[in-house]
C-alpha cells in the first residue's frame, strides 16, 4: 500500500505538520500556565501563605494543575510526531514527561495544604495563628522543594527530545543543541539549589535562561514553521532524511 503523501513510513493519523502545531499550542499553554503559577507561587514560597490573597493562590493552584495536564498532552503529541524516528527514544521521552507530571501533581497537595491551613478550613481551624503560620511556612517549603525535584524530569525529557529533533530532519539541528543546553540548565539549577542553596539561588537565573530560550525557540518553531516533510529518503535542508 502506498504511504499517504507527507507521512513517513506509511503511518496513519494526523499529518506531521498538524501534530507539530498541536504540540506547539499545547507547549505554549504549558509555558503560559506555568509562568503564571510560578509568579503566584513564588510569593507563596516566600511568605508561607501568611496574610496572602488566597483566591489568587487558588488560581495559581488550578493554573499549575492545568499546565501539568497540558504538559502530558504535549508529550503525547510529540510522541506521535516522532515515534517513527525511534519509538524507544520517544517512549523514554514520554516516560520522563509522565514522571514529572505525576510528581508535580502530587506535590500540589503541599500547595493545597497551605491554602487549607492559611484559610482556617476544616480541622485547620483548630490551630492558633502562630501554629498556622508555622505550618503554612512548612508546607510552602515542602511545595518549593517538591517542585525542584520534579524539575529534574522537566530537564531530562529534553534529552530524548533533542535526539529525536536531530534525527528526524523535521527541524533545524540547532534546536536539538539548544534543547541539550536547556536540559543542562535545568539540572544545574536543581543540583546547585540542593547542594549549595545560596549559590544555587545566585546562579539560577543564569542556568534557567538558556533553558527558557531553548524551549521558547522550540515552541515558536512548532507554531510558526511546524515541520518540513520531504519525500522518503530525500534529505531535508536540515540535514537528515525525512
């Protein structure tokens, strides 16, 4: 049977360009929701929820949960896009995504605990103000460090993704290089924050900036250019067979 036009290996389903743009939209949603939640929750980690606008923090909670769901969907869309390149590597990529989403979702329990205690809801209403402040600070700290642990996998998933980008010929190889640099930035941020917190806080912007650039460049390319698909066996301008 003849392969459908523009679909490598005769696979069926959405066209590669469609999958690329779906992945780009989902990844953009991840970025927007996560940045919003991060801005809100940064104050949660610093203030421990004491005297905080709880409605805003609830929005941050929902935003982060939505970002986690969108991230899992992003991984699934990219799996469908790249599975013909190397199914095992694509499976590793999705595994890292799934682990990070599971850890992030469980860690949101610490976030919810801050909201519960700070809001004096249920049994938390039995605590006095001093005890409530200490508990909210504790859960806020647990939330912060739990997110850092999950960030390990936010970084690791970029390695198999970079490999698939380079091997596929769908996108410029430089994007694969940027994704490797982004992975290094994530892991550097996590390790230094745990091993030397003061140093980690200082170098975090320098470690995370390349990661942000890499991921935003990848999102932008998916949305604007999508992917280049050529006839099987004919090299694309990016240097690999389509």
